[in-house]
C-alpha cells in the first residue's frame, strides 16, 4: 500500500445491504468529536489532544457492518475565526453538517452553557437533516448535572434525540449507532466496505506527527504549528518506509521550543511519531523531521493549499 492509498481493515460484516449515509459530528473545540469517532470505529483515525482546535479538516471515518455503512465526518470545532486557516476550518465544519444525512451536536456536559453553545444551537436548528444531541464526557461528571442540560436543550425543540454518552469509555455508543442507522436512508454502501477512511497514508502520517508535537510542546505552539510531508519513499525489498517531514512554526522562538535543548524535544517527537507510524503502516519506518519557520503561515494561501492537498481524497458524491 502506497502513500496515496487509503487505510483498510477487515470487515465486521458484509455491509452490502441495509442502510448507508453520512453523519456529521459537530461541536465546540474539545467537545470530544475525534475521541468519539475513534471509539465508534474501534480504530484511531483522528488524532486526539487536550489542546483546542486539534482537528483542522473534515476527517472521514467509515463504519461498515451488517446493518449497513455510516460515513462519519469529524469536523473542526466551531469557534470565532481569526486567521485565514481558522475561517477555512469553520467553513469546513458548516459544509460538513449541511451535507450530512444526520447531524450530531456534541456538547461537553461538564461545561456550563454559554454564548458559544447558544450560537451552535441556532446553527444546528437551521439544518433540515435529523439532529441528535450528544451530551459527552458522561464519565467525568455527576449524572444529576445532566438534567438541567437535557431540559435546556430539550426545550429548544431542535433535537430528535438527546443522548448522554462517554466517548472515552464507550457508554451510550451502541445506543447512538442504533439511532443513527434508524435515520439513514436505505441503500448500498457509499464506499468499498473494506475502507476505514478515504484519507491517504501521507495525510494520516502528517497528522500523527502533529499529534506528537502537541503532546510535547506548550500552550503557545498548537495554534501556530503544522506538519508537511516533504518526501515519502518505500523500499519494496525491505518494506522500509522513509519519510521526511517539516514541522512548521511562525517564529524563531517557537522553533527553539520545538527543537528543545540540544535537539532533545524534536528527537522525542520523532521517536514517538515513528513508533506510532509503524503501528499505522504495519511496516518499519525511518522518519526525519525538520523544523521550519514560516512567518504567518496561517494567512498564506500557498502554504494552506500545500497542507490541504492530501486531505480530501474522495468524499461521497
């Protein structure tokens, strides 16, 4: 499988009949959308971080089983955009929810209802597709705190169902799948039933590296860093995959943070990323990282186009 191929897995079932459609997972940053996607697929497709705005693109995950096929859209968190990149993120989320057969609004049940939640509620209320509310992080709160939230959202009349879930533990996830399949149209799978995602390995690799950057750096770095895969070579004889990638930052001071004293931090990032990539690709990996300063890259159309070129291999249509 080459860098342009999509990830495959063994089937849970035939997926040749039943229902098929798209489901958008939307919400504010850190609502748990990526964790939920990975839980529902029982595979790691989207990277996860405690830092906000980790998801920057529409991440497609495909669940195929005897009941049919669900194509999930994990979307960037809805927030007030400042940079060109952030405006694109919010637009991506709005387009995903507008095109989906079902929209799921994820809410962190441990956070008080605020202006951002009211904005999202109004945004979701305009959709014509069925809408479900998922009160996430059930594992981290006292269940009696759910009642006021359920009452507030229930009184809006926006949602067909309100379901408490825990993306971390899986509580409520089987009930969620039952609700989703019940609302999808009847029809054949939208994709090859063996596919787990449509994204090329090259994009998934860049995301895994970025995840390790987020884990190793401080609060300032997440918003101003990105990863570009510069070269990808495969040795057909040994199976070794050689990857050269650049970590983009906006200022020289940020480069010092990522590189670390004596290069120790970027070395730790590379080691963690290489181990993760070997699990993803099921092959040995040589990974070479370079930290590159690109001033104001979040406003640079050329760099944003470079980052986006590998993302959308195939979307339903």
